[in-house]
């Protein structure tokens, strides 16, 4: 028996429906004009059109493990009835990590959790809320059937069939889907699925992966991006120019699968209240505003500089060269004024006059295809003859000197 | 999920409930709070290093970051000195002995006092910046025989604004510490100096040889005091400061206190000027 399993659309929704009777099953769901990750009931899944579950979501699935708002601490205080001046305060952690299947995200979404794992799990302090949900979640990822407008996972060391961060990956083929367990967790989830062996579909899967990879525009070179973006720090004219249009709305950060920032606030009273964690955005002036009125990042140029630098310079500096960007392109397509992080990074790198010892001598810069215009979709129906996927940099890492 | 289910030890977001033992009015805007954990076991096992900070909270209002400014040898209480400025600090200023607060500590790094042994140390504190100086200075004074000459230059706007008035007599009369006090403007009787910290520092003219400068204060004071120390011949690796930033988590995750790739809450708040020179200029 091969490690590939085949499911028809009906079998797939049946399996998900079965899973939903014991677990929270989250999948893309159309809500008004948006597609977002939401929990489905077993009944909904049994009757679901599989294509509706495979839509690309507008927001990332980050909320499955890092909710937009959650209670970190619940506190209560009680007065001693014998001595009203005596108060007893108790604190507790109300977090419940529900067993979850996160279905239908893309490889970039799954890799987003790998990016979040480093600050949340691998530092001096481990975040127990994130850890508990991460542990309780099985990530079932669909290999991208098409390339969407804004996609640039190949810039950051990935591809449309990347397994990193996924527990199960599946690929659409004629008549259904081919599933492959990536981790033991994934294997355990698939064990009870009852899907047929799909050894004979290996070629079809490989062909689908190759077609999607080839549909991506060629990546821009991000050689020494960490140092080059850092070298731009004091180039105020550059950041001013790149952020003229920015509205500081923070949309780019809220839909990002790798943005890690949050705030902590209290609500209620000492007698009965909660300490909450909510997503926050580095693009708003209040993010770093101090009580005195002093703000180390008062302008939108300062803030964009921090956002771009965090993803391509500060985070790699801290975490062994890995980027805090998975190239999903959500910030590119959702920005109300069409700011494009690809453009900013490329401009920061290309105009940088830092010289590195390993720099090729007098070699012409590779011709880079301009990214697709923002207003137009660039599905795989018309795959452009681009450079092959083997051009990608080493897996998930920026090239180090 | 109960608190210890997650297999990752202590929950860094869970505060220890503590009782306010004492409130000391230091100046019209500064109060010091002496607090002790309600949980005896947690209190008895609690240790920290001079320079580390804590998240002090009023339940229902919020948390803010303050340096623990009692010295680690003090086993009776933790002291935090708080300038009234925003929501949390205003709520803190309303507290009385017996009231409850939350404490998450210790967080961050500390002053590298082991490396300073055998050296002269000059401490310079401006305004509420004296709080972190107090911790490390008291700690070093307890081990004065291991260090060279110890000096303090403490400045405030007016005599009224000078905090730690309860400590000043013992600092002025100490055998191991040479104390200079200065104010920007004197009102009434003031037997000490009048003048800005940088100019008084230059008059004191401390030798940079085998010496460490430790300074903390508002940004403008740091800027000119740093220049004065450089003028006196102090090298940037021997000038130590502790930074302030808006913080939330205190454990290097929430993302707002970064200076380049470093988090002030986790990798700081104590840095040498030489280290700061290698970080992006975003103060």
C-alpha cells in the first residue's frame, strides 16, 4: 500500500462530516463578499459542495490557533464577610484547546504557523495558549490547484505543493483528491478515513504540482535581503516614497498569516473581569505610543519600515535566516491603495549599494518578470512560460553570506 | 486546559496576586508601592536580578512595565516606583495598603554587575530614571568591597520632584557612596547643587579609567549625559543604560518593543551604549 489515498468529493465531505462529530472542523466559508475560515457542523459538511470548502480565504487561518481575541486570565475578587477590608483575588486560565481539524488552507497558510512557532514556542518563554491549540490542531492542506494573483511563495523558499507545516496534504486530480500524510498526526487522522489506495495516481499528483509551480511568475532575487533591507533603515527618503499612499489601516497585518503582534487589555472590574489578548497592528501609531506622548515610530514611513524590516531583516536576524513572510500575497491583493510588499522589498534590495564578497562580478542582473497587475486575476489557465521551480532559493531560508 | 496542562511549565501571562503592603509618596507625581505575593510558595521561591522588570497590574484596568527597584537581598517586599501619567498608573496611585495587584516578574535582562568588579562606578539618575539606578546601586553598595569608588549623581527638576527622599540621608551619609544631588531649579532652601545633570557631571569630572557609567533618565537627559560621558573619555562599552518602551507581553512575542531584531523586554532593557550603536537608531 502506498502512502497515497484517494477520495471522491462525496467521500471527502463524508469524512469531514464524521470528523466534525468529535472535533471542530474549520474550513473556508463564503460570508458576504469574503471567504473566511469558520467552523462547520457535521450536518453542513455532509451536504457541502466540496468546491465551496476549497476556496482560497481572504483572511489567513491564523485564528484557528491564535484567536483574534481570547481571554488570557479570568479574575475574581471577594470580600471577606467577617472583615470587609480583606479582599481575596483569584486568577485562572480559562483557555480550552478544542481538538481541531483545519481543512483547506494552502501551503503558505500552513507555513505561516511554522513562522509563528518560532516566537510563540521556541523562545525563552513559551506561549501556553498557542501551544495548546497548536497541539490540538491537525492541518489538512490543499496543494494549490492554481496560482492566484499576488502569489509569491517562490520568492520565500516555497512552492504551491510545499508540505512544511502541514499534517496532511491533498491534491486535486481527475475525479477526486489524493491525500498524503506528512506527519504522524496526519497519519492518525487519515487512518480512519477509509480512502482507497492511490499508488496509481502518483504521476497525476506530480503533474498537478509541477503545473502550479510553473504558473508562478519567476521569483525576484532576495540575495542578502536581510542585510540590504537593514541598510535601508536610515534611508528616510526611500520609506517616505514607498509609503506615500499608505492609509495606516492595518489591513495588511490583520490578514497576514505570519503577523504575530497582539495587545493585552483588561475588561470588567477587579471583582469580576478578564485580561484579553487581541491581535494588534504595527501599522497604527498607537502601537508604540508611550504614555508620555513619545512615540519611537510616529510616522507611517517609520511603521512600514518596521513591518517590512521585521519580515525580511529583523525576523531572519533572530531566527536563523528564515523570513516572516510566506508569500501568500494577501497583503498585496487586499491593500486598499495597492501597496505591494514585493515591490518594496525588491526596490530596497535592488537599489542597495552594499557590496558582498560573494557577489558575482559583472554578471547582468536576471530579468525578472513584472508581477501581474493587481486588478487582474492570473489563474493557471494560461500558464506563462516562466523559469522552472528549481530556481527557488534554499528551502525557507534567505541565502546567507 | 488547566494552567499546568500545556506541558510548558509556568504560564508567563498569569500574574501572581500580590498585596500592597505600603505606599510611599515620593513626589507630587511619584509613588512607591511595596508589594508581596499572596502565595507563600511563589514568594519564597521568587528571585530576580537588579535591573529586571515586572508587569504590575490593577485588575480590571491593565498592566504596565516597571523596574523592580528594591534590591534582591530584600526578602520582605518588591518595590515599584510609579509616575502617574496614564490609565494604569493613575489607578495604581489610588491604591492603599491591603489592596490587590498582579505581578508578572522577573522579565528582561539585568545589569552585568559581575563584570564591574574592581571598577569604579558612577550612577547617574534623572527624575523617575532613578528607579532602576536605585536597585543596582543598592545591590552594588551591599558588596562595596568588591568594587572601586562608587558615586551617585541624582537630578530632578525641583527639590519637590526628587523621589526616594527616605533614602537620601543614608545615601548622603554613606561610607561607600559619594552622593551629589542636583535640581534644575531650586525653590526655597536647597543645600545641594543647582544645574543640569550633564554640566554637573562635567564639574565632577569622574575619571574614565577602569570605570563604568550607569545612567537612566528621560531621553533628552540621556542624550546630553551620554555626550558628557564621551567628552570625559568614557568608552561606549563602559556606558550602561536601561531603556523604556511601550510593552505588553514582556516576553518577546507581542512585537512592539523591538529595536531592530532585539526586543527591549527580552534582550534588554539593559544595554551598553556600544550595543545600542549596533542597533537601528529608532529611539
